[in-house]
C-alpha cells in the first residue's frame, strides 16, 4: 500500500473514531456521574467508620477490598 493510501486510511479512521466518541458522549457522561456517585458513597462511608478525610480519600482512590 502506498504512503498516500495509508495517510487517507489513517485520516478516515481518525474521523470515524471521533464520530463514534461524539455519539457515545451522553453515555460516557452518565457513566462518569455514576462512578463519581459511587466514589462519594465510599468516601462518606469511610468517614462514618472513623477514617480521617485524608485516609478516606486514599481508600477511594483504590476501592478494592
């Protein structure tokens, strides 16, 4: 394949990827809100269990059991 053909394919792929991201943006925004809500729930629960705010923040950064 020629270099020019590769450039055209790469450009078309980039445009298609951007179009798909634009299509998915509302779903991505919703998922981000849900994740933020879950992180806040974990943070608040850690505070209620007696952790300091700094400790709770660290726990929320790596929310594994």
